[in-house]
């Protein structure tokens, strides 16, 4: 079983159906992003179909996060992460139609980005959407947000950081 990363796309074998592709952590090979990339998502993001052109850039040196910024159509900016950096055991299973539409042929062709939600100004509570990653073909820089074939295994609000003050029960 392989894991997410720049070389993580592999035809499903074993107990998975043949009409799916598995992406896992050990498979990604691209390494950290070092420069801005212009990405095209022809179908936009779920709930934001009109946003189809994006710029992806590192958030800062040594940071595992990246910034996905919509071009035109208002100001939309998302924090994203390559899930292989922080998440052990995360394996994406893509449907054949997603693999075909992105023209992913080899493990090295795919880049997976998950959208991060920062729930406060002091990043005390941070979650990541593991159900609907953005999958990008590294060669064409065309991508799409997909719902994983194995989405039932994950959450749309997987906790990355939780440093919120604990709430003690109040005495009557």
C-alpha cells in the first residue's frame, strides 16, 4: 500500500476494485513547492464553480502549507497542504473518470492538495478536508476537486491542530 505524495498514483490491486486508482503518502515525489504555479481547474471548486484559474505558492520557507489564490472573480484564497507532509495513513482512492479526465498515467503525474480551515485568528484550531482533495496533473497543471471513492474513511474536518483552552464543567 502506498501513501500520498508526488509519486503516489497507482492502479488499485487487491481488495479494491479495478475501476479505481489509489494515491497514498509514499507515492508522491514532487517535494516542497518552491515557486508559484498557475493552475487551471476547469470545473472550479465544489460550491465555487466560477473560480477556475488559481495561483499556487508556498506559504513560507519551512512551512508545510501553501496558498491557493483565485485569479479574478473576487478575492478567494485558500490554505492548502500536501497531505503526505503531516498525515500518516492517508490514502486517496480516485475513480477512473477522475483519473481519465486529469490524464494521470503515472504516479509522478499527480499532486494532491487538501484545503485547510483555520478556525481562529490564533491558529488554535485547524482542520483539513480529507474527503475532497484537489488533484492536479503535474505536467499539464490542470486539476479538479474530487470526492474520493473511499471518502467514508475520512472527514471533511480532520483536526490538524487543537490548542483551544479546555472547557471545565461549571459548578452549579
